[in-house]
C-alpha cells in the first residue's frame, strides 16, 4: 500500500478467546456490546470471567457493527448467539444493538468494567473515547458517584488523534512513542479545537518542525485538556484510564506528569472496559431473574 492510500488513522482490529475454557461448563454466559462512535467491542463472559472479545471499527450502520463485533468474538468458540443467556448493549449506539436484552449507559458500564479491570480501590476512571472524554468517580463496587464529561470538541479524543495521524502520515499506533522521542518538550499547540490545531500543526511543519515535535506538542495539548477536566471534578485515588487513548504512551505519560501520579495498569485491554461492564451487568440481571423464578 502506498503512502497516499495508507490509512494511518486505523487501529488494528482483533479478537480473542480463552482456548483453555469450555464455555458450556459455565452456569451463566453473558455478553456486552459497546458500540462507540469510532470502535465497537463485544465481550463474552463465563460466570463473570472474561472468555472472549473482539475490537473492531464501527461502521456506518450501528446494528450491523454490533452484529459483526459479536460474531467475531464468538468465532471458533463453538458458541452461537442463542447460547448467550443475556446481552447488554452500551456505548454511543447502545439502543441499536438488535440482539441486546437491555441497554445501559457507557458511563455505568465503564465504572463497572473498570472495577473488575483495576480492582475495587479504583475511584477515578478517565474514559478517553472516540468522540468524548469522561471523568467518572465510582465506589468500591464500581457504582458511579459523580461524572464530568467533555463532548464539545474532538480535541483530547480518539478521533482527534486520528486526524493528526493522517495529517502527519504516521501510524496511529506509533504516535505516542514518536511523541516522546524528542530532545526537549515543545510548548503544546495552542488551540483546543482539532480543526484549528490541525492548521497550527501544518504551520509548524512549514516552519521546519519535525513530525515528532509536532506530535509531542499535540499530545501535550491533549493531556493538558484532560487534566483540566479532572481538575474540575476533583481527583480521587486510585486513578485509571480506559479507552483507546489509554494505549497512547505519549498522552498518558504527559498526563501522569501533570497529575504527579501514576495511573493504574491492568492486564485487560483498555478498550473493552465498557463491554466488560455491560457483560457484568448482564450476568447480574440473569442472577436476579433466576432468584425470582426460584421464589
């Protein structure tokens, strides 16, 4: 593929399932589907433990994206959609998951998923998604206690980073590392709007700035914008980051520097937090139904 046609903005898509587990040995098979503005994730859990998931680009049709994500998560597992006891839809397109038994907001799902991924001590979860950023406070059970959201501009979001990856013809998966490969930290780009920041970046390139230096300036601006969101809601330790931007070392490192703390790390993929939370809610709803029947 030539540089002119390369999709620099595109993250890798992937699926996984635990080959050591026989899903039919479990009592409750639950699923969560997170249809975001940029990417969609499907998670399958067996008795509350992660069994399978997929992460792929959201298409123009939300129901179709939900179906494709779930089908890919179930690929080679021996399971079919009918084998799942309960499915919860979440995310930007949560009401458009045709096979979901219920829709729950991504805010509640990220808090619940973050609780599993990072443990019950996590209190502040920063979800850096495709089109917005959310600062979420939660309790030891993963229940939301406070929320602040920025959705007025793509700056500080996955979509904003995609714009810059394309502008600079740099793979989005390399942006973070390249932004840290500078001898001296440049001042952040001044604009908080992607359109104007893109124009400013173009001007800097014409002035002779290297791509790495421009990336550093933009990652710095993204981090600073997110810090202002956290300042407004107030930080509660412990702190964790979910979403695609959590994979961008350039933004995360600068964010941690400004906050003067280290974010919690997890063995789970940061992009499946919402879908994990949805699958956990699905399991709880099955348990609730079964208790009613038992009475």
